[in-house]
C-alpha cells in the first residue's frame, strides 16, 4: 500500500481524571505474575503487540502526528531502527508478561536508545533502557571495571521491567503516567499531579507543565506504536521477528578473551559485543565461568566444542585493587611479575599508585601473556583531544586510520571504534586488543582522541 502523510488537524485528547496515586512510602515492589494459562501463539512479535496493546488512541494529537510523519518521511531509517530490536524484543516481551504489563512497552527502547545497548546520553544514562546511575543502583545493576550491567541487554531489561512495574502500579496503571514517570521521574510527576488536583485543574499528563522532553516523550511512543499496530495502513513492512527467542546462551569455563571467542563462534567481534554489551573490556570478567549470548541456532554446535575451546583459551590475567601499603614492587613480587610489565600494561607514567586503583596483573611471564590490552574508554562530557590522547598515547589520526574514517567523519551514537589492529582478529604476534567505545551525540574524532 502506498505510504502517505497525515494532516496535522485532529483534535487533542480530552482531559480525564485519573486514579489516585499510591504514596511512595507505602508502595511495595511489584511481584511477577504466575503463568496459569498456556501461552498464545502469534505469527510474530508485532502481532503479539498489536492484538494486546492497551493504549491505542482513536484520536491522535498533533504532536503524535508530527512524529508519525517524521517516521514516514524516512522509511529506510524506520526499517533500520526496527531491525535493531531483533535479538532483544522477544526477551523484553517475555519480561513484560511476567509482570502483566502492556506489551507495547517493548517498543520503549526504540524511543530510549534506538534499541542500542551501547547508547550513552549526554547526562550519563546508559543502555537499552537509559538507566541513570542512581536508578541502576536501586535495581542492583553492577558497575565494575570489567562489567557494566546497564549495557547488558538482558540484565538491564529485567531491571527496567521491574521499574516499569513499580511505576505502573504507583500511578494507577495509567500508561501515560507510567511513561511520563519513566522519563521525568516519579517524584516530579506526583508533585505536578497533586498540585493540579489542589488547584482544581486537569490532571491529564499534557496539562501538568512537565518538562518539554517529557511532554514529547509520550507522543513519540504513541507514534511508533501507531505505526506498528497499523503498519499495513501506512505501507510499512515490519521485519519478520518471530514470537520466540532468537537468542541463546553458552557457558564457558573461566575468563574468556572476546576476540578468541569470536573466532571460535565464527562471528564478528562487533556482533559479540552487541549481544554482550555489558562486557566493556577486552575479556569477560574474571571468574569460574563466563556466559555469552549468541544466536540460538549456534548453541548446540558451540556447546559440543566448548570444552576444547576453554582448555586452549584460558586467560592468565587478574585485577588487583590497590590497598594501603601497596607499591608496584610489592604487587609485582606477590604475583611473580615485573614492575616494568605492570607499568606497561596499565599505562603508568610514574611509580605512584592511588588507593582503590585497579591494575591488570599478568599471571605468567611467558611471551604469549605479555600483550597489552587497551582499557575501554567511555566518552564523557569534558573529554578533549589532549586529556584522552595523553591518557592512551594515541592520536585522532590513528583512530581514523584504524576505523577507515576521514578526520571530518561524523560519528554515530553507539559506533564501535577499533583502537589498535584494524583486522582485530587475534594473532600470537598481536600486542593490542580492540575495545568497544561508546560515542555520544556531539562527539567527534578530536573529542574521542
């Protein structure tokens, strides 16, 4: 069917009085539902969302129509956007089902992050669900030198759905309120609602005087929901995402180098990082086992070969947190290595150490264990050519060369940058390892370097 543009001439939704709010100090965290009935079978995830959505509006307001027209004006970009949810949207739907939440909330990461687990906002929010540090701590998301769970697509989804369940319950299961609270915060929303109630004014979310970003947030969500639910009407061909998991897991012994695993799985390292975005360094966190998300069709094949891989690819590295009384000589002696190696591996310009500083420690002096893994750098506000370049001893020209870019090239949010060997495949002679960087809006090669 031919695509068309809507005329921005429909009336806005009428205001309505909404259920009373559960005071925050009386609220108990929502509990997952028990599944009593057999799961209904759907042709794809879009049908599952469309048939069960609870927030379809018969009349679309001007702002929602505006965003619909933006999507329709760029059909190729819309297709690219929808494709980014391929490996994650079914898992999101399953988590929403556990808490009896509207399935259309599975579209929310398209608004939050373009379904990009690498996404970082200017304010420091991260991952598919753009968790801020404070909210992440409340929901138990870990942030260590090796592992940032806000970037982990599955673990962050579990936390985000719990948070949405809390908001949905707190605001009387009103989806407009739930969305507004997710974007602008529940405390602000509650204050605005109570203020309008005291003044006898409408408590429709559009009448609350919420921040501009929050006022636009709900229409953005409604726009993409409208296009999904009525895709045929708008001439949109939705990607064929089945209503089943396309993502599986494999567990390997010990700590695993990402690029060694990518060779074993015969998958591009960038793809491995995307599915396992919580792993922010050159390897998985140290531990007895490592779990990787992989395409489900590879699980059986790789599981049959995993013992052979684990035996040949054990990493002999650990991290050491500097404690009171530590020195490079003491640490080197404790781990049977050399001060020069510690300084080289950790890019130390002097012998000074800071309390709680984390150092990479090689557990062997063999030649194969002395390659230099680059630390990951997540671009943050204030980064400049000089302070980042000095830290890593690398120039913007080298970054451009390693990634096939021009110095004037624009960088997209979530772009994976190769810092080091452009071919990124692991070799015995390789002394550098590519690490995933996250790029924020406004970043350029000079700001990254």
